[in-house]
């Protein structure tokens, strides 16, 4: 079988949210030709194998590509997200990305899409179906949209042993349960663990029949504070003002997190447990109340093995048996936390340049690629690190605020942010009128505390770096 040769301006590896958002801006702001290669049969990346009851954790308005709205603009009237902007389901997200590809990208005549193909590096890829081999001559750049490698339960291999006869499954298979077990054991305290617990509770499982293994408690973001519409200005921008004020007035790291909780920026599961983890998960107050119905929360560290009659953890063990259903939620959503330059020669590696928003970040990086000289690009695209611990939240905030300051000094970027639908809040703030004195007071509080907050965060970060270097 011969080698098929292709030529393109940009080779985008990965058609998940990052690759799609990047390619979308390239098509809108340049005349470039694009080849997209992906291992999955449809665009959308990990959404191809997501569990069936998954939804976005943030409003749909923040997700997808710049040129096409994902949100229906509705407020949920029922369920645990009641009163807030709707959260697209996994099926809706998958259908959305397929429409973007089929109705926008391919009809443009400037995109060639190769699904079910494995990228080998150096412009080579192979069809997983036919074995056909391809080489792409790239005239501009390769875009590695797979760097923020999202892992999902369906493809995750647990890092602990499981005895024969133990009922164990990823939460993808939870809706397939045909006979009630003696009890449920949810393994993992992150977003998938939250989703598994909420799904069980919503399906009338007695909370006393759920044991939730939580290696670390986490700080959560109040989803009410992430709403992009005018009706939520006081909650959304007010939370940002509260955040800056809480940081600025804090006297220590712990005092800062306590103030952030007291002002409604952060939430936690148990008032008696001080969180050590921060992954940026958003949660509604209704969801939090449901989770708090589960009283058997196991805080003994990570699972090291599941034996025939016990689960062994880092700091103890709990009884189990073949009658229990063990649900694996231990996969880390993002596994590649190492930061590298976004722009490096002929390779672009999209990473988050704004906290919690990978799709926006990819779109912004594409705009910088299309607009600015090579020697200015990395300065505009400082990487905001993906958080794991509470210390990481401080690193995240320093990087996020640095980028916001740099962008704010650039009129062209300010104008782009104002018009980009994934941005969320720039237009919300810009639309405040002179007569809206309450809103102006919130903005004034936000701005007056920004620099003092940055100074305090920088101090805390220096303390962290000093302690880790010892």
C-alpha cells in the first residue's frame, strides 16, 4: 500500500473541543487550509466515550466553538440545576460538534477531516480501519490539540488490584445494572464521583446504601456565580468582586480560603473537613444538598486493592464483598499537567490561558496565531496551570490575572474579547450603563481590589515556592 501525500497550512491533531475551537477561529480569521486527524469516529474527542448521563458542569454558553452557539438560552425549570442556565448533555455536545464539522468546516472547502486515524508524528498518520498511510506536508504549523489529554472512566485502567469475583465497573455501565446490589461503593472524589453519586440519588437509591471513597475533599465553585446572562450580574460579577476582596483582605492562605467560602465564592461538602483539592468543579446548591445526604464518606486515602472481603486504602480498610457494586470514578480528568510553551517553532500546543475554559483558550490562541508576530505570541498566551491542589489555585490565579492585565492593555484584544461568544463576562461588564449604580459599585469593588489581591497572591505563591524548594 502506497503512502498518500497531502499538503496543508495547518495540521490539527485532535478534533475534541480544543482542536475544533482552534480550527474554527483559523477558518474565521485566515484563509488557511486545515487537515484534522483524530482517532475517534466522530468529532468531539472524549465525548465519544463519555458516560451516558454526563453533562457539562458549566453553562453551555462557555463551551464549543466561537462561531456557533451551543446554549439554547434556557433556564432549567426542574432538576438539581433548577434556576440556572442549562447544561448540555453529552449527547447534545456530540451532536453539536458533528454539526460544526458537517455543516461548517467541511462545506468551507478548506478542511479535510480524517477520523479513525492514529497520528504517528512528523506529519504521518495511519487509518485504523484500512491501514492506509498518509504523510502531510505542513507549510505553517502542527497543532497538538491532544496535549491536554482527557481521560474518561470507560478507557481508564485502575491503579489498584481487584480480586476475582468483585463486581466492578466504570460509571459508564451504571445504567445497565439489572439487579439491585447489597450496596454501592463510589471510588473517587472528583467530578465523575460527584456525577455517580448524584445519578444514584436521582434514581432513588437510599443514601445509606452508598459509600463514597473520597481520598481528598475539594473546594467547589458555586455554579450560580458562573452564569453569563444579565439576570445573574450580581451573582457572577459580584462573586468576582468578592473573590478579589477576600484575597486582598486575607492574612494567610487558610484565612483567604475561609473568606472565599464566607463570601460565597467556594463551597465544600463537609464543614468539618478542610479541603486539600481543587479541580475547578462547579456545583449547584441543590446538588450539594443531595451529596450531603450521603453519610458514609470514607476518608482514608486512595484505594490500594479490593480484596474478596475488604477494600484496602492508604490509611485503613473497610469491609466489602461480591454483593456490593464498586463504581470506578478514580480516573483523573486531565493527566498532563506539565506546562510547555504554547508556541514553539512550527508546533502549537494549546493549553489553558484562562482558568476553567479550554475551548475559549484554544480559540484565543488561534486568534493570536492569526494576528500577532511570532515574537509576541507566547507573551500573550501565558499558560494558566491546571489545578490539582489548593496551592495550585493560587498559581492559577496569578497566571490568570497576569494574562487579564496584559490583554487589558491591548485595544485589539479587548475588542476581540468583547465580540467572542466564549468569553462570557467581558460584554456583561461592558454593557453596564451609567444609571446602573448598583452594578457600577460592584465593578468598582472588583477593580479596586484587583491589585491588592495580586500582591497578596504573589506573596502566598512565594511562600509556597520557598517551602517546596527546601
